[in-house]
C-alpha cells in the first residue's frame, strides 16, 4: 500500500495527526511487523493526546526494532507525559546508549527529573547534555585540523598552538542549532531551584548569546528578568 503510506506520512508531516491515524492503523493490519508504522502511529497518537495508545504503539515499535534510538526517545517522552517517570528515564537512557549524540534525550531526562522534583539530578543530565553537544561540535571543528592548530617550536619543544578559527567556528556551530541555548536555559532553571542565583544568571546570559538568528526563544530573557 505505497500510496496509502505516502498519504499517511504526508498528513503526519502537515500535523494532521488525527487524519493520519486511521491510515496507519490499516497499514499496520496489513504489515504487522513493520516497526516504522507503529512508530509513526505512536507519534500521531501522542499529538492527538491519546497518550496510553501512544505508549502502547511505541512500545511495540521498540520491541520490533530495539536498535532505533528515535523510537526509544519517542517512547520516553510519551511515558513522561503520562507521568510514568521511571520507565521514561529507562527508555531515554536506552536512546542515549544507541546514540550518544541524541541531545534531546539528555534534555528529556533532565525535564523528567524536574517533573519529579529532583533538581540536582535534572541539573546533572542537563550538564551531560551540554558536554555532549560541545563534544560533538568539537569533533566536527577539529576535522579541519590545519585551520585549528599550528605547530610551533617553543623552548625547544614542538607545541600545538590553538588558532582563533577554533573558537570562532565552535561558537558559530553552537549558534547554528537552538538545542545548546535551550540546555543552557534549563541549567539556569535548575540552578534557581537550588538557590544558586548568580550561576543561574550566567547560564541565562549564555543561553541568550547562543540563540540562533531568527529563532524565537524568549525563555532565557524572561528567566533573567525574573531574578534581576
């Protein structure tokens, strides 16, 4: 049923989730071992606010394909929304094991712990998200090794000198995606809850600095105003 599948995906991409759902259900009846259909149906259930059905469908997708990080991310988010926090964290951690650079999974674990009221654990996961983002960006920047380093002899020893390009390119790449600004803001929110106001202020200011051009993200500015 390629036409029906394409139609269902098209409706989903247009955020017409309720219309896409019956098509996915029929497709699943015809291909009950296709994990991707359960995944897409699960997302449609979620955005149609049919959360228990979303969890059920995404769980089936995960059982059919236990190697797809995005499935476990979606399952973790759905479980979080029904306040099944421990199982949400379990699914999100599996997503990270499958894809250590799946930054939204780190962020979602942080949010889960915030909902649980454990702000220190939330801060730990947001900080891990920040570290993973910076590491991923650094890996990409350092591929241009000739532009990042200059080998010089200093006091008779061969030394690598970091060139300005390294910091400039890193800054540019961190500003190219909103996830870094979002994580920095979330770190600041946790720090407020822990009474560390000055540190929170620094996080909000850095979040504002790294918001991509044209991206509407007022949260850090509002949070900064609230503690000024």
